[in-house]
């Protein structure tokens, strides 16, 4: 998989002491509490993507309006 694409999906994920965390929350503990398979989202990553989309939308709107 492309490293740029992979980095988009791994925002907010990190390894600490050999364990995977999402924004300081242990993925292992989440899996124990909620079971697997488990889908975990990073709030920070969602906010960053939304801001990027919003910024790009405003730029596109300006270009369309200017033409």
C-alpha cells in the first residue's frame, strides 16, 4: 500500500512499549471490552480530514464562482 495512503489511515495510532494505542487509548483494552472485530476511529484524524475537506471546498467554490 502507498505510504501516503497508509499514513492517512494511521493518524492517531502509535506504538508505546510494544502496544498499539489510538490517542492514548490501548487498542488491546478496547478489544477486550468490546470484542473483535473492532473498528476504531481517531477523533483527531476525523477533525483533520473534515478541515481539509472544508478548506478544499471553499477553494473550489471560489474558483467556480470566479468563472
